[in-house]
């Protein structure tokens, strides 16, 4: 059975409220569009530090959660380890689900 988190991430992607890839997420943060940044636990340390630093400096909430494979499977975006939710409602729900898991 799919977890609620997987369902919410899938719906966010299908509705165009999820972007992925470090470069794309960074550009979206610069434009003020990101409501929640999700970084896979197994992301390279330099990338992880860079994304966390960027999120903190821009006041974007972030979570370090799950493996890149797990998040990629949930979102249908193979080989990605940084994801950004651009809708506040999805961000709130997804953040709550990550807190429960």
C-alpha cells in the first residue's frame, strides 16, 4: 500500500507543484517559489551543505529525509536527490507526513 507521503508527493508532481534536481530547486528558491525543500539523506555532503545553506539564507523550510532512490520512486523522478514543493498547502501536508514517518 502506498504511504500518504508517497501519494502527496505524486499528486504534487502531477499538479506541477514539485520541482527536482539541485540546480532547478536552487533557481526556484532564488525566485521565491519554494515552500519546502526536501534533501535525500544520501546526497553528497557538499550538495547537502550548499542546499541547506541556501534554504536557511532564504528562509525556506527544509527536511533531510529518506534515500534518493526512495524519493525518486515516490515522485517518479529517477536519479534525483533534491526536491522542492512550490505550493504552501502541499508543503504543509508533506512536511507533516515526513514528521510522522
